[in-house]
C-alpha cells in the first residue's frame, strides 16, 4: 500500500505573506478591492515603507559614523572647533520638502529617509550638513544673511561629494565643461532660495555669484576637494 503524501503545513507567517501579496495584486490591478479598501491598504503600505526607510537610515548612519572616511574626518574636525558629534545629532525624519537633509543650529542635522536613495547618497548628505555645522561653529555664520548662507552652501556642495559626476548623471545633468562648478553654483542657488529672507531666484543668484570665487576656493577643513 502506497504511503499517502502529506500536505506541507502552512505557517501563519506564510499565510500573512500570501494575504499581503494577494492584496498588493488587487491594489495594483484594481480588481476585487473597493475604494475604501484601496485607501486603507495604501495607507498601510505607506506606513510600512516609512518604517523601513527610517530603520535603513539609522543602520546606515551608525555604519557611516564608524566606517566612512569623510564622515569620520568631519567628526574629528568638528571636535577641533568644540563640537562633539554623536549619532544623536543626526535625526532620521521623513521630509515633505524635495531635499535629502538639512542643518539647524538649534536642532542639529536632519536626514530625510524618504528622499535618500542609497548609502552613498546618505554619506554625501551627512558630510554636506556637517560642513554647514563646521562653518557655523568655526565662522559664526549668520544664517539670515544670504551671502553667509551662500558661502556655506557653495562649500558644502563642493566638498561633500554631492556634485560628483556620477551624482549629476543620476539627476539627469550631463555638463562636461566645468561640470563641478556648474553643479555647485546651481545647488547653492537652489538652497539659498529656501531662505525666508530671499525674495526670489535672482536674489539667490546674486548672493551666490558674489561669494562664489572665494568660497569655492576655501576647502577647509579638507586639503582639497575629495
């Protein structure tokens, strides 16, 4: 008499995965799910994605603080200007703005997990904001002054790796002549326009142009653009 083949036991975890997959398929195709169910499922997916992105940001943050040469270098340089950096100085919080990070003299450094696409991108963002923090502590920047901010934005865009050719390619910019300078100026202007004291793009452009040469040449605390 032949042995009867046993049906493999299905775990609760597998059932939940299958249920989620089925709902995802319904959400994508629009079949078998009413509007209320679609909205509820999308909301759940958004929450799960936000949690995943924030957790990833925290993992990358810890790893970069331990292993990234430019991040570790900036930690050391900030220590020299009496600013002791810890991981608590970096907050992983989803952002509504089209930016990957920010610096506040009061709140420290903001990292935007929903706008950061890779570990390398987060590394550049951390270094960028740490350069702002360095400038704040070493040069006593007045962030309401457009020229002061423009200078720090030029330095941060130039020295952080944010304007490397590969990053520009990802953004869809293919300038080959003075690519680095063009990127630095464009991104500095973009940041200055966000200053509440900036009236328009033209005013931001004038502020950046007025400080560009001297601030682009100032690579402190780096010996050169890395």
